[in-house]
């Protein structure tokens, strides 16, 4: 349901625009993880997200600070078990 729903894609794009108000990628990732999970990202998560952003930027023909790669990342976060399920 969360994977292809147009509303989810729209919300991912809006969340990406909010994150891009932060000046640097580490600050954006910190805000992303604090908002989604109530915690900071681990070093491994930071590295994985940075690599994902670079790959998506290449796919979109943009830079990693463009909203499209960030929307892809936020859409991925929406679909993570840690985001969907409360412990």
C-alpha cells in the first residue's frame, strides 16, 4: 500500500523539500531520522543514505541535493519496518 500510493509519493516529495531546508547532507539525515524514528542515524545508515542519494541523483540526472533523490529516500523511509511498526 505505501509503496505505490500517489498520496505517499506526494508526501515523500513534501518531506524532501522540508529536509532540503537544512544546509548540509548530515544535517538533513539527522533531521530525517529524528523525525522518522526519534533517533540519530548510525554511521552505517548515514553512509548507506549518502550512497543511495548519489545513485538516485545519477538515475535522475541531477545532483544529490535535488528534491528527487531526497523524495526517493523519504519514500524508502516510509516503507521501512521501523517506520511502519511501533515497538
